């Protein structure tokens, strides 16, 4: 039987991953300030994120309805017209509960079964809230031919495997030397390899990702849909899942491809939030305020040309005046000189 141990995350992490993680923490800190200052804007983003999550996560599983119906279901419509809509409504219900009650949901086997039951309850699936009783496989169709990609854990081993994975996750979560942003993708990969249910494994994995991020202090899924971002990068999602599950049954798989993928997805969500916030906030700011805001929220040093490119309606003269003013006020730092000069918040 597969053994679960995430202690390798203490030291076997590439610099590429650590750089992404560091950037995520940097953006996360800034967004908390913006959230406090712009509550109405974030409420609009939350409504859009719920809609995008409902659409994106189900689209990955080829569960579709019209854009109009997605809007209506996201707004609370419970009248399903098709079986697909029953499944979409079930997803919405779990999604809303995670957004609302993530603090009180205990992450354990009982909760996972309960969430799965809720996911498939509207569709009245007989397997809802129950572990699989028949073997299942993960397959793909290429050039008109169906082929098996991965054979998950057999039914008789599912419950014990999930118990052991949850135990290993809990142990690693209590280890201060293991970053939850690295741990969560490892558990999700194992969950998908166990494939504990007859139906709904993919959707459950994304709902659990959202829940675990919330519990680790990352609420980006409230404002930008992680599921939709995965759907937009679906090819890479399946490629990295396949790469990281290779030799999984032998305890010799490499988690890194899937960790990097999920960290990049999270990073893209934060940068997208940053862009959305900037575009809305900038409309309310004077040109001088926009220059200052750009500098204070830049992740890397920026040049005068970069400022001109991002604020094309602002004159070069005004940019120079604001740079001089911010330097004198000791708010920014100048690196280099003349045309090569770069500016960064102090």
C-alpha cells in the first residue's frame, strides 16, 4: 500500500518554487491593505469569482450549460433544467458553504464525505457521500483512441489510504518548517491518485484546494477564481498531474511538477487580482497619485520608461516631478543613474 510522508518539504524545495512563494506572500500583504480601503470593489470581485468558479470547475469535467444559466445559478436559482445543471447547482452549494464556513469546517474524512454528498445531492447520485465500491481508472482520448493514464487505489484500500494521507497532512501542517503552499498541492495530488469516489473526484479536489487555502490564510479564491484559472490552463494541469503521479504506487513519484503548476496558478490569481484592483482604483486617482501608487506597489524596481508605458496618458515631465518629490520625501529609492535609473519603494 502507498505510504504518505510530506516531511521532504522541509528541505527538498527548488529555488524556483521558493521565488514564486515569496512573490505570493508579497502580493498577499498588499492586497489586505487594499481590501480594507476598497470594500465595494472587492464585493464586485467576489460575485464574479463565484460565477467563474462554478463555470470553470465544471467545464474541466465537461459539465456545461449556457452562460445565461450560469449567471442565474450563481445568483441563487435552484431550478435545474438538465442533469448538468443539477451537478452545477451542487457545486455552487458546496462552494458557497466553503466561502462562508471555512473556519468551522473540520478538515477530516467525515467532512470530505459530507461535502461529496452535498456536491452530488441535487443530482441524486446513488454514490454521493460514499467511497467507491468498484475499481476506476483515469483515462484520456487521443486520436480517437481511449487509453488508461493512471490506475487509482483499489476500493478496498481507499479508506485506509485517505486516513493515512490525512494523518500525514496533519503532521506536516503542524511542522513550522513546511510551507502550506507546498503541502496543499501534495495532498491534492495524493487525493486524486487515491480517487476515492465513483464520481466527482476532480471537482472535490478543487473544492478541497480552496478550503485548505482558506484554512492556511490565503483567501485569494474569494476574489479570483482558482478553478477558472486551472480551466484556462487545463492542458498543463493534466500534464503535471500525469508527471507527478508517475510511479506513485511505488512511492517514487515526483511532486514538484504539480507543486510548481499550482504555485504558478496561485501566483497568476494574485497578479490578476492586482491588475483588477489597479484598473479600478486608478480610475479614481489623480495622475500624481497613480504614479505614486504604481511605484509603491511594484514587485521589482521600475524605470521611468516602465511608468510611461503603464501610464501612457501621464506626461514625462509630471513623472519626473513625482519621482523627484518621492525621492526627497525618502519614500522611494533610486538605483543606477541617468537612462538606466530604476526606482523602488523604500
